């Protein structure tokens, strides 16, 4: 069974057992399970259901494996002939999640 879900401002096509990196869920810790109710589409073989925009009574259960920070992205600003340089770094906070089950009633 496959599903298209929307979480943390992005859309993902998932099936049971998939591992995803998403923006960190606030106030969560590793080992916690979450229910994602923003399911846009669900496919089970030849049976395909579309939401308008969301499917009612559809839930995807995920488990948070870990919270971590992504690799550092360097931002460099420079203006020619001005002696102006600025270097800045940024690390995105992520949650690594695993899809436990997809339920459609």
C-alpha cells in the first residue's frame, strides 16, 4: 500500500517501512509515534483513492528514529572591490522517521 502524505510543509510518497528525513517535529523525542492525518492519496493495488484535498479517515503512523542536525551549508556574501566579505553557516534540524503503517477506513 502506498500513500502521498503532507508533513512539515512537504509532500512525500511513502509505503510501509520507508525511512524519511523531514524538518524536525517540535517537542518530540526519539521513539515517539505520531499520526499523520494529512493524506492526499492512497493506493492499494488497483484501488486508488484521491482526497479533495485530503482523504477522510486515513492515517499514516510514523515512528521517530532520531532527531539530528543536517550537514552545514556555508553562505558567503562578497562585493567586488569593496573589501566586504561575510561568511555564515546554517544547519537544518531534522527528524528521521520510519513509516509504521498506513490505515484507510
